[in-house]
C-alpha cells in the first residue's frame, strides 16, 4: 500500500516537473494534485511554487502559499529564493516577513536571497535592517551572505560600507571579489575597481569572465588604453573562453579607450555574435565619427539575419548625426518604424533632433521638436536643439529653446553655461552677465573640467590653470611656444568664450591654459615623434581647444585623440574626424 502511495507521488512529481514554466499546465497539474489528494505534499507544493514563480505568475504563487496552513523552513526558503531569482523582490520581502512571523529561523540561504532582493529595489533602510538580522542570527561570517551584503551596499551607492564588509571577510570567494570590483565600477570608482582586481590576483584567486567584464568597464571609464591592453593580455593568458559577453566588453573598452581598430579586430575574431555585440561595434564607429563604417556594419548585421533592437537604432542614428549623414539617418528612422515595428523612444527623438540640428536644418529640427508629445519633451531633446543653435549661431531659436530647458531643469548649471556661451558668441555680453548673476543667486557652479593623459603606463591629471605638477614651469613654457607656432600657422583664439570683463590679452591667457591643452603639451614633451597622444576630458571640448588642436597636429606632425563627454575627436594634419559636427 505504501509502495503504491510512493509511486503515485513520484508520478505526480514528474507531472509537475514536466509542466515546467507553462502556467496553464501548472494549474492543470495543481488541479490533478487536489483530485488525487497529493496537494498536501510539501515536496510537490514546493516544486509547484518555485515553478509558478519561474513562469512569471507571482499572483498565482501568492494564492498557492496562502493555501498552505503551516509552511516549513524548506518551503519558505525555496519560495524566497525563487521570487528573488525571478525578480519579484517585493514579494521576496513579504515572504521573508511571513517566515519571521511564523517563528521560523532564517538560514544563510534565506539571507542571501533577501539581501539580493533589497539590492534589486535599492531599499537601503530595509537592507540595513536585514543586515542586523544577519548579525543577530550568527551568519555575519558566512561568505555567501557577506558577498550578498557587498553587492547590496554597492548597489545602494554605499561603496565604503561595501568595502568595510569586504575587508572583514575571513575568506573571500570569487563571488565576493566580483561583487567588490563591480560595486566600485558601478559607482564610478574605476581606479579602486582595478586596485581590487590587482589585489585579487596577488592573493592567487583566479578571475572569471564576470570579473573581466567589470574590470573592462572600469578601463572604459578611465579611458586608459594601456590598462585595457594589459587586461586583454590577462584574459588571453587566463585561458578563459572568449564568449560573446566578454567580446562585447572588449569591443566597448577598446572603442572607449580610443582604438576602434582593436575593437574591430576583436569583433572580427568572433564567428558568431548577438545583437549586443553588433550594436557595440556600430556604437564604437559612431562615437569616433566613422559614420560610413558604422552604416557598413549595420548593413552587414541585417544581411546576417541579426535583428536590430531599439538600442541598435539609437547608436546608428547617433552615428549618422555625428558624421552628417542626414539622408541615411532619415532612411534608418523610417525603416525602424516600418520594417521592424520599433516605436521611437525619447532617445531616438534626441538623435533625430541632434542629426537635423548639426546638419544646419534648424527649422526642420525645431519643427520636429514641436511635433513631439509633452511627455517626450525631456531636457535631452531641448539640450540637443540648443547645442545645434549654438553651433550654427541661431540665437533667436536658441534663446527660446534655452528658456524651455531652464524651466525643465532650473538647478542644472550646464544649461546656464550653454546659454551664456551662446550669448558670448553673439556678442551679447550684457546677457552673459545676467545669466551669471542668476547662477550666483541660485548657488549654481559650473562643473570643474579636468583632463587625463597616460604616459609610460602612468596617468596624469590636469585642471584649468593647473600649477600642481612638478614640471609646471616647463609645461607652461612649452605650451607658450607651441601656441606661438600655431598663431604663425593661422590659429586665432576664440576670445568670446573667455570671461568678457577681462582684457583681450588676459582672455587669451585664460583660454591657453585649459586642462586639455596642458595635457597635450605635457604629452608632446614626454613622448617621441609618431606616438599618438590620447587625452580624456570629463566635459565637452571647447571651441578654442578644438581649433587649437587642429593647428597643433600640423606644427608638431602628431596625431591627437581627445575623448570628451560626448565623443572622440581624432586630430591629424589640421583636421578633426568629427568634421566640426560636435
């Protein structure tokens, strides 16, 4: 008799498992369990609950758990794990509270899932409370719980707390190391991420693919090509299989570090690639101003049968905008809607306004803006329109657009700076002063600009008028001589960009010592002929520096690559890859 019951339960279990993530089949299996009297089996109920979570029906999962009179520890842990794993974070916390209310002690398995749920919804207060439960319950030294806490604090923008938890871990597994590295990277602390990676290698912990994805992203943020190349060597030396995720990270890293040729080499080495890899390669070409090459990859992608997604169309349209390919951009936008059914998002609208505006079609761009719905008129749309007005010196539309932008984001100093610069270029110094007074009244300050350059595997940082470098006198002397040579070659400083209350000579002095000029001068001093200079700036390159670098590339016969906040500029032989579309 007992054998028949055991066999029947085994058959019922197989029926539940075979239903998989199909909700309708799971409901049928549940009904069958009720009919056969097996619905009280904890093993069957637990499997049914976890599969209903996997099927995406948290509502059905809730109904099932309410039908259980006295859930045990195994059922709660399975339910908490499944709901956390499949993204039902709020329900994970509700199940955890019910578990505590039922006086069932949580395990390390419980805490790991609940902490993950708190991280996923960025609930700092609740996560901190769970951390105290961990301490009281005696799991503060559990490596998996600690790794989850590191991830939680990192995702909650508390990297210092994450590091404190990490440093207190007696034994750090690969999950903990990866959590700390990705935590730093996600909070923009790229150098710290690389330092932890180096410490990880010193302790003989072997990095995995996830480690390298995070560190490559950190290299991208830093714009450090030598560091990225070293990381590529580490990947090859580790023997890790080059999967599509790692390849995509490498393509992004090399592109963002200024070597799109290496990006293409990695891309071409992959026999198979998904839409993310193809999109990364198109984006790389686009940010460097190589619109023709970006379109060529896009056409190859479609020919291979890889279906572009919404992000793909954003990077393609952006590539067209930065290369002046207006007709091609219009065609892509039409194809996006007609052939692929992709509904234009705010990002696509920004690209279209940017493309039309950069191309000088200001009236068409403004008409496009006015045709958007109110919920689509986000600050990014107005910023693109205002940038185009500044570029083409259309001050009538520009002032109107600036008012919309400042009304949308009155506390963003960048908008006031852009408006002020536009007034300066128009010679309206009275308006420049009025904008500046508004900024002072509101306590708004322009973001401090800085530039970095890597020389002999070391990174050097410069700010405007920087005099902290030990070779400041030599750098300034060299830059003065360099700018004199540029003047002889035809360079004229864009004095309108400097503060209007200064005399002409003082304004030229203020422009000369911008951070990117200091970085370039230092790079020219410290490197030999033929070496490409690579500078990273946290803001957009100004018009004067952009003009100066074209002349510097001539008088020194050197190539200069500048990555600013928006894109890359390749200066060589007196021209820039952006074709002044920046």
